[in-house]
C-alpha cells in the first residue's frame, strides 16, 4: 500500500513538474511570437516606406538600391527568426509527444 501511494505521489509530482516546464516553454514561445509580430509590423513599415519612396523618388536609383538592400537584410533576418521559431515549435511538439508516450506507458 505504501509503495502504491509513493508511486502515485511520484507520478503526480512528475506531472506537476512537466506541467510547469511546459508552461515555461509556452511562455517562451509566446514571447517569441510577440517578437515575431513586432518584427512583422516593422517589416510592414519598411514596405510602406519603400512604396512611398518609389512613388516619390523614381529618379534616384541609388536611394532605391540602398533601401532595397536594407529591406532584403531585414527580410533575411525575419526569415532566420521564423526558422528558429519553427524549429522551437517542432521541438516543443516532439517533447510533448514524447512525454505523452512516456505517460501512456506509465513511465
């Protein structure tokens, strides 16, 4: 009887720890998604600025090239951030699946 209660206590404790760890991961993911949202807002601002600049400044190709390079750099940065977030989400999913399998098998 005592072993059963102890095993249940350990299982409950493990579930609580896993839940807390998962909450931490989800919090980090929320922060990352917030950063992504802000970066996308910045990107939209860049698009707006560039579209206005193209309309106003068609004669100056050097200005356009510099702005295009800046836009390309920002887009490359955003793509890299998206890749990192995607990897994090995939890792989170695999971790959750693994914990579910362990729980299903009684580990």
